[in-house]
C-alpha cells in the first residue's frame, strides 16, 4: 500500500513506471483479486441477511458475483495493459 501511494504521488508517469515492473503488477493483480473477493463475500452476507424474497435474493447474489468478476477483470486488464505496453 505504501508503494502504491508513493507511486501515485508522482503522477501518471510514476504510476505507469511502478506498474511496468513485473512484481509490482503481479502483486497488484493479486491484491485486487483478494479485495474483490472480500467485497463479494461482504455483499453476499448483506443480501442474505436483509433480503427476504427468495427470487430477489438469488438474483442479487448472481448480480453480485458478476459485478465483482467484471470489476476484477477490468482492473486486472488495466494493470496488464500498463505492464505490457510499458515494457515494449
């Protein structure tokens, strides 16, 4: 987290240089995966606790999974694009 904050303080070029390093990009993708998985589990608990209708509950749980997977895919592809284009 400290390294990401330090890279973001140096602007776009600093962040791009930070994610151009293979270990930084891989660790960021793993961190994003853990964060979105944690978000999915948290929202699942909220839906299961507060939604009473079975059909609505199932629909929201499916939507929760798709949104989390979509957000992870978008952010992981963004990091990969920076990593690949910066190293070329």
